[in-house]
């Protein structure tokens, strides 16, 4: 392993430690930590994804590509993406999941499952997971 690849391996792809701490503080200050069970957080996360989905539901395909910059939808898209991220980070914290490690593992698994030279340009779902894979993304 080269020095550059060792440095890359040590560098976090995602580091939500400060955000996680702020969310914990926010919950504690309001005595909400008692409500932040995994079940409740997953349900809240699902609700926020649903709200994001509502923005795009009947939008033409071309309009969806610029929804993050369109003055009519940009703020709502930003707000809902932020809500999704906040609940995801809070959930990972409550569950004790290291998102950086999870992301690294998933990227590695997806690279093996979807070799670029075999899937390039195809949107087909991989239908036969390798042994030990769940078949879920």
C-alpha cells in the first residue's frame, strides 16, 4: 500500500461526529432523547423521505434535474434533504453505527457486486447476489 493510499484509507469519507454531538445536545436540552428510539427515528426518517418525495411526485423528468436550484422548489428540497440527513445521523448515533465504516463497507461491496466493466450503462438490478450478500441496496 502506498503512502497516498494509506492516507486515503485513514481519511474519513463521511464524518458526522460534530453533527451527531449537536443533535444529541439538541435532544438532551429538550428532554427528547427519551423519544429517540430507533423505531421512532426510522419512522421520522421515513416521513421526511416522503416529504422529499412529494416535491418530485408529479414533476416532469427534466424539471426534477434542476429542482435543487429552481426558486420554486430549491428551499423545500434543501429543507427536506437536511431533515433526512439529520434523522439519519441521529439514528446512526442512537444505534452506535459508524457511518463512515458502513459507507466504506457498502462501497466496497457494491464495487464487487457491480463491476464497472460488466454493468456500465445498464440500469438493471443485480438479480443474483453473491454468497453472503443480502441482495439489498
